[in-house]
């Protein structure tokens, strides 16, 4: 068992205080536990209840029992897999965990890289694949997207592609299935057929086979034969700055359409057709950048796919300094002005068009609300919920914020929580939001939120857990770039998860740090769940002493503590060291305890024991606790149980 303990971390102690009667809060006894040899971190404490229907002094006594809950994180920081790309290539600007058959890959976008397959193009960007196993040198190789080495490529009757500075790899997405294909986009790809008059930055995407080799399918969703308008319609749409691949739908944001009002392009692989929102159906304005971020999920019904899109500059006023080629705000900024609000829309697919079913607005000027989106079912009700990033939300400067909307059906969303990490100066919390699977094995999906500028651009990633109410608003883990590697910069600009990369049954997390041209794979350890039960007598007759302590008769009672551990991919046996504490609330206030144990003739308020447990088998220990009877006689007005709020 000792060999495996270093690979296991304890998630929590789930408590079930057993008796026959309704629950009351309590504070006399506290039980804590830790797994020997495992990496632990105290994250939250919770109060569990003791069941009793007794009244008067006995009721007050029973109200004073509790069990504390210990939480720890299970993402291992000790042995990260770090992959590095070409210098100044922005390797890690986008990341994607991918699997096919038994092979696991990290796919990486490097949008400013030179391409070995297209050496005639100037810094077109590249997409790399990094094999996880059988790769001791952690090499990453460029993927051949089959686009040839011509300086310009023919793409239609009035289409000639220019790949210089096209930013291939600005976004990556994947179908969530075993043979899922991959989407890679270059939003700065240009049609130069009319270059004597206009250069049209349409944007370009490739659909890559699950094997990561073979013929790719090109998508140029904004190209139309003989159309040469720049700002009007889709001439400057820059499709692919954001992308999602869900079942048979490829969703591409196109923020440059209609004079940078923006739109979204949805391609159906089965019908080989495109959908877009009705322009009149969207309450948006020039320079709104609709499509800057996109997501897809089951917002209206479990069997219906809906599309979400952000417009982070909605209702802007100001001046355009140059015709913008839209990039993320932390790379290039071409637009200045005063922005009044931001919007997020959810669209239903209706025939060949998208019809708005929901919209939400940001509450702070210049927050970039809607510049990142994540669709994930947090509360396991079968409907997707939506997290919306506002990375430039400010109290002092750009601390960032994420708003959580829960689905209640038919596309209607309710604001549930606002997350802010550590509210760190210039952190850009919410720049990236990713669903990472159920990493803590509690049955609810979890999310990771990047704050890439925190800690002077070192960056950080915050982990939040879903639960039955939606999301736990206090983060459970904070992963900092400098704790992984002091040289990392912009750690958290891109995040991918929800794939078991090392075969231990738990989804792992991959984080990009593009200013250091690096990507980090952090592996998730198996989770041990320990169920703890405390059994107490139904009543105590304080007028008749039950025990002897030295020469005195005294009141006492038996406390039985039972434990069982369970989980997936665990060793058959573990050792547990736990503490049973009497009257923890009094101890915290430096007041005399009302109950105690004895050891070698001395009164003690805490006993410690090491217990060996077999998986799924309960073991119990019995203790004798003594009561200081005088401490129970309070005035009648005080003989009521105190209601203790739930503590985390």
C-alpha cells in the first residue's frame, strides 16, 4: 500500500452521523483524518449534524457534537509534463487534449510559428502534436494540414488565399467522442484575389481526422463568389477566432462581419450547409465583435444543441484607428473607445438560421464581458449551464470576473454566482474558461478558469467544483505558473481537460503559457473518499455516574467511530491517521472543555489513532468520553440549542 500512497490524494471525508432522530448542529466532538503519504491540503471545513429529540440539558449537550470535513486537491504539481515549442511562436496560445484508440496527444496551437510544410509563407502559424507516452524527450511535431507550399492557394472562382501571418492555431476544438475530429483555425487568413483593390480577411479553418494525419477538410465560411466588399457583409469576418466542435456542428466565431458587428457561422457536417443568426434578430451594433467567443450546449433541452456567442464590445462608441484584424486583447489591440455594455447570446437552430433565445449583459464598462464562454452541466440536470468571462472587470485594474448562469429549461438562464478568484491586480481572471470533467469524483463536472496575467504575468489557474446547486463559489485549488516552473509566462491563457491522459481513470488538465512557448500537462491523482460515522448513546443519565476516574465517580459515555474508504483505481488497503477532538469550539476560544478523554491518568481533549482500512470495508473504534457535569447547568434561558450555520 505504501507504494501507492504517493499517487493518491484524499478528496474529502463524507460524514454520516447516525441515530434515529432529526438533525441538530453540534460542536463538542470533531473528527479529522488524513491519508498517510498523500498530498493534502485543508480547503474547507463543514459541520455535520447529530440526531436527537431530547430536551433541556440533554438536548443542549447533544447539540454540541460535530465532525469536521477535510478537503484536499488532487492535481499533482510535483511531476508536470512540460512541452516547449519554437521561440516566440506563441506555442501554447491554444491547447487541446486529444485521444484516438489508446494514444493520447496534446495538440498545441502556435499561431506565430514558421511552418516546415509551408516555408514560402511568412509566419503562418502551425499546429503541433505532442505524444504523451513513449516520448521521454517530450518532442512535439508539426502536423501537416495538407495545404501545400505555394505562396498563394486557389480556393474558389474569386478566391486566392494568402497565408502570411494567418495565425493558424489561434483556436482548437474537438468532437467529444472516441474518434473525434479536430478543428484548427486561422482567423487572419486573407483572400487576395482582389488585392489591387481589397484584401479580404475571411479566416480559414481545417477539420483534421481523429488520427491526426491524412486529408483535412478546409472551411472558409465567409467566402462567396464574386463578393469583394470589405466591411459590409462578411468580407472582413475573420472566422475562427473562436471555435467549437459539437457532434456534427462546427461553430466558428466571425467578429469582423458587418463592420465588426460580428456574427457566428455554424457548419453542419451531415447536411454540408451553413447557419447564421438573422442580423435583424441580434440587438448588436458596429464594433460589437459578436463571435469573439463561442460555445455550444444543451441549453434548452437535453437533446437539442444550442449556440452561445459573446459580443464583448457591444454598444461601443468611439473611433476606429485602423481596419482591425481582431486578436485577443492581450496580444494586439486595434480599437479604442468607450464601451457601455457587453452581451452574450444563446441561439436556437431553426431551419437554416439561428434564432435568439436568451441574452445577458455585462454590468461594467470595459469589462470585456463575453470574451470567453464555457458550456457545462454543473448540476447534472441534463441541461448545459453557461460561464461568461469578463477578464477586464476592474476594481483597481483588470482583476477579472466570471458570471455563472444556470439553465432552467427552454433556453432560459438564471444568474447563479459571480466568481473572482483571488481578485488579484491585473490578473485577467476569466480570460479562459474550460470544462475539465469530474476530477474530484463527486459526480459533478468541474471547471478551470485562467488568470494569465496574475503574479506579474506568471499566471494562475483556479479550479471550481460543480454541485447540486450549480457551482461552489469558493475555488478548491489554485495552480500558479511559477509553482510549476519559474520561467512560465501567461500560464492560463489556454486550458484543456476532460481527457484521461495517463490512464488512471481521472481526467487531467493541460495549460498553455504562450509567452514562454510552453504547455504543461498536470496529472490528476485518484481520489479517496472516506465515509465517517459517529455513534452515540440515545441518552445519558447524569444523576447516576457510570464510570470511575481515579477515586471519583463520574459521568461518561461511549463514542464509536466507524470509517470506510472507497473510490476508483485505488490500492486495496490504506492507513489512516485521525484525530478525535472533544469540544473543539471551546478549544478554539481557549475555554475549558466540557468533555474529555483520559490517557495514562491525565485528562486530554484529543485522541489520535492510526487505522488500517481495506477498501469498501468498515472498521470501527470505541472510546470512552467523560463529561464535566457542572458545565451543563446553565440558566433556563440558555438551555436552548444554538443553531450553527453551515461552515465551509
